[in-house]
C-alpha cells in the first residue's frame, strides 16, 4: 500500500485533484463488468499527459506497487479489477485524437479516446474505423487494444488487432518504447505492437496508438430472417459462408432473447420465432444487390419462415438497435447476468447450440443466447442471482461445461472478451502448460517485479 509520502509523490506527478484515496472514490474502481468479487485499490491516479503517465509507471515499479491501468472498465473478464492495496491508473484524461490522416488512411490517438467518438470523427472525414464493440459508446481505444475487442462487423472486417499499425508504450522503467509505424508495411524488429495487443495491461502501458482506417462501403443492405427452429438458423449461417458470401455482419438471437428484447424495446419483433438472424451485406451497389438476393434465397431454402429486408436507413437502424439491445434487455431479467463468449468454428454452431440447450436443462438455468454467429462467437448469457448460493454453484459448473464443449468442438475460451481473472484457470485446457510457462517467463523478463496487472490471464508467476 502506498505510504503518505508516496501519495504525495503521485500528487506531484498528476496534481492533487487527480489522486483519489477516499473509500467512496476507490469503490468505483474496485470492479469491472465481470461477475467477480470487488477488490479496492489503495489509490487511484489520473495522469493528464504522457509525461505524467510514464512517471506514474516508474514510481510504481521503483516502489513495487501493483499497477492496473483502466479505461472505462467495460471489460467482461475481470481484467481491470485491481490488486488489493495497489494502484489504479486511469487513462480517461488522455483522450485526444492527435491526427486523422486522410491521405495515408491512419489515425494517431491517445488511449483514453472513446471508441464511438473516434469512429464518428473518422466518419466525418469520409472514412471508416470498422471495429465496433458493443460497449463502443463508453469503451476506450486503449481498452479495445488491450482486450483485442471485436464487434458486429468482425466477420468481414476483422477485430481490433487488424487495425493496429503501431503502439507507443511505457515499460516498467517508465521508458517510452515505440513500435510499428505509419506505413502500410513494417518489418523492422520484433512485432512489439502485436505483443501488446490482447496483453490486458500485463506487459506495458499504452501511450499512443496508430490505427488503420479504410474507405466506407458504397452501399449497405440489412435484413432479418425468422426461423421456427434453432437448428435451421444455425445451419443457415454455415450455408451463407459456404456460398462464398461474407456479410459485414451475421448475428443470431434465440427465442428467449427475442422475447426479452421485444419486452424491453417494443421493436416489433416476432416473439414466436424460435431464432432470428440479422444480416448486413455491404460493398459496391451491384454486388450488394446480388449478395442480398442470394442471402435471402439461402435463408428461405434453409427454412426461414420470413425474410424482411430493410427498405431505408430508419428500418436498418431498427434492425441493429434490436441486436444491440440484447444484453441490456437480458440484464434486466435477473439480478446477476453472466455473459460468456465461447467461440467455435462456424460450422460447429449447430452443435454448440445443442450443447447450450442441454446445459441449460441439466443445470436448471435460464440461458439466453445471441452473438456474432458469422464468426462462431456466441454469447450464452446466464440469468441468475449470485445471492442464491445453490443456484450459483450450478452456474459455475455450467460455465465449466460450456468451455469444455467449446474446446471439444475445436473452439476457444474467448472470441473477444479476453481472459483476465475469470478464465485464467481454463488457459491450460486450450494452450497447454508449455505455452503458459513460456508466457510467464516472457512477463518475468519484461516485468520482473510483477507490477503490471498481476494475476491476469496466466495467474500468478511461479516462484
């Protein structure tokens, strides 16, 4: 825990108004969006410039203080839950868009820039930043990179890592390390920027990000397909991809989620549908028309009882608002919402949906499932009450089985939510102990005092 003298040192670096030590202030930074126990830090600091950020990192390392960097705290795996008695460093004041280069199609930003704000600024220049995590209205770009966030457009456009050209970051000594470049190609030295992506704050502290931009599509068409059984909807996903069509988005909602969203928003959804696919194709206008017609035809051949094509921007917005309402609508049903992101090869989606149905029945749980079906990234959402200890025990067992099923189908523990604290215990099941020990050795060299977000992803360092 930082002494009084160290707290004064923090105040010298960031200003007294940007140092928080009161219990009421610390509580707000003791948790994130994961369903895990809260842990209060000893102090929260908020640097307002890059020099102060580097100095905070160095001060923590010099004094062996555990450091957790935090943006908006929207992550879902415990990645920003602090170490007891440690330091939380907020990046929310480092929120400047430093450059949007329209000639070379890149932007330079500080880590605290809000994702949606950045995307809107880019769009005003006639360009597109494709990553669109569900939390984009509040999440920050630094957090997106640290977690390698995905989103609805990931099927066609990829995830955050596909748009990172470079990262400048502070090492534990407070030295600024520059990686990547503003050029399309760069193969100078180790891929340090790639190492930082999805590192969850365990290897360095971001100071600046260089992000790739792309031209926006000339045309977009959205549609909603309703099915009277889940298997047909699941199989349709594979059939669309097998037809060599890659939609910009291909989303899934089961009946429970449909009914919950309709009750929440009153969007006019068919609550009798067993499942629904929300699909968007984009690109050249002629290609969009052809792809949309083919997708609609595939849906009907696979058993869709109705395919509704959005006629204008208002209807298109309504389609995607319904999808974005899935999580907030489900979260209102019970006191505790456990959102997972087990991801499987898309050809295995029908098998995973069958497994989720079986797991819900076996453990007597309510599970609403939605997600990015086009890339196999499903979000089984368990609605429960953590205060009911018997039910919570069943929830924990069900989560174990969900991951077992996903891995058995050739899938992964996380498509976009990261590992953090919540999934660290499962890592050996996917990657084996050799990969974990290799990663631990790497961290021990880059962070010998283990101050950077300790215990996340890999668990504590071995003695």
